[in-house]
C-alpha cells in the first residue's frame, strides 16, 4: 500500500481525489485506474473489476495497493525474495517535477559512469534530534571499484520540498568485487522561521542512488 501523493511525487502519475464520492483517479500514460475508499471495486480503462483489498485512509492520506497499479498501468515489477526488495522499472517512471528538481541539484550527474553499480540491500532509519540513516549496499559491477569513484548518494526530501544530502566532498574508498558496504549519516531537519516561530519540516522521502563516477573532484 502506498500513499496516493507518492504516485504524483515520485512515480510520475497524475492523481485526483473527489471528496464527495471518496474516489481517487490515477492516470499514467494512456491508462487510468479509479479507486473508491473502503471498496474492493476498481475501474480500469472503463472496465470494472474487483480486487482482494481496499484503499484506506491513514494520517489524512489515501493509501492504494501498488500491485494493482503496476498490473493495470503497465509498470514492470520485480520481487527479490532473497533481499526482500520490491522494484519497479519503466522509462515513464520518476518523471516528476520533484525528481527533476533533485536531478538539477545533483552536481555529479554529468560524471556518472554506472547508474546501477550498487544494489540497496537494507536500511535503518532513526528519527531523533537528527535523522540517522544506515544503509547496506552491494557492489554489483562484478569488479573492484577504485578509490575515488564510489558514489553511494542519499538525498533527503522534506515536506516543504527542500532537500538535504551527505557531504559530497567526503573520501570515497575502494570497494572489492561483490563487497557489501554500510554507510551511516546524520542529517539535520530543515527548519524555517514563520511568524517568529521555528518550524521543523517533516521528512517526506529518502532517495538512494548507488553508482560510480568517471572522475572525482
């Protein structure tokens, strides 16, 4: 189950919600899916069918079943049983204003050599005075990664659409073939002053890229 707004923010679909009928409409490419709150009935491209779950409201957000979306919106899905990872792929995915903004802030995007050099295996998030994130990723290049070109890149996106990230000038160690590495970071919350009060913005998304660079500055 995923929040409706994440489809807009991350996946690239267009969503609308009708509060009168409690119905959400999701458009992706040439396809359309309609959900109704607490109902098993869905409408896909004008065809009505029944699913084995229902959309629900949680913390003022509507959550819909991701598996239904991938089935009817022609999004490729894959389940990695060993690592318990569910992945989506497709050229239309991640084409959103939010993602374009993140890409614009990526100072290393012109230096990327391999976008899929690492596979994210697990993460642990702790929310306290700071945001503490520990990630575990595996070198998937099939060879040793030389010093200076590893780019395990994590971006934090907050409720006001501001972003924060790791120290981009950090040392980048060499990584052995098939090595599993762990990286930990502490990130401050984004805060602003409104009406003489300090507002701490909530963390909305964490984006991870596991790649290698052609050169390192």
